[in-house]
């Protein structure tokens, strides 16, 4: 019975990890997000980037917004608007080292290996680029000042590569 509970917990954590990759929650790796940001902004989360002391927004889908609202209702009930969205076990603002340790532990439990928050960010930004090939949008989502920094995420998947090369065969010279 104990093993079954462990497997179910692991499945839940892998599912949460998958959602983080899909939603871009990895963008929050070095960001402080306040509850009011989720409540007030319809399609984006305002973030305060700790390492640059700059503010900005990260666009999110309606589905992710609803999940965040549900999270607040279930786990941050009674928290004030200026309270952090994610808190430590002690109730204070969660720090990057804690996020790193939790993600690493989930990766180990899931047999993924050396998983860390920046890997989630990289996966999210690469997948985002592969949707529309819009490097400027990816740059905005990442909070990069330079497109050169963002260019490392501009990796085209094999299907897209093949489609692009085959499109040349259809052109007339």
C-alpha cells in the first residue's frame, strides 16, 4: 500500500513538472510573483526579476491563469494581495535554492537525472520558439535585453527542419 501511494505521489509530481514545462512556469525560476498579479492581470503575470531588479510580464494562457487562481484558492487562502504566490515551508518568500532543490528531487524521483529549474526554462523557451518561430516574443517572455542571448533557444525540431527543406523543392526557379 505504501508503494502505491509513493507511485501516485510521483505521478502527480511528474504531471506538475510537465505542466510547468508546458506553461512556462519555469520563467518564475528567478522571479517573485505576488498573488495580486494573478488576480488583476488577465493574460500575463507581472514579475519582479530578483537578479536584475527589473519588472516585466510573462504571458500565460487562460488555462494556466485558472490553475493559478485555483492554487491560490486552495493553498493561499486568506493571503493578502501583496503576499508572495509561492512560499517556503516557513511561510516566507521561497528562494531560488529551495526551488532548485525541489525540482532536482522531483527529477531524481522521476528518474529524469540532473533536472534543475533553468532546464525547465530552457525547455519552455525552446518549445515556445518552435510554435511560431517568433524570436522577439521569446525574448520578451525570457526577459532578455539582447536577442543574441535569446538565440540559443532558437532550436528547430527535426519535423520543422524537414518541412523547411522540402518547401524548397516546391519552389520554381
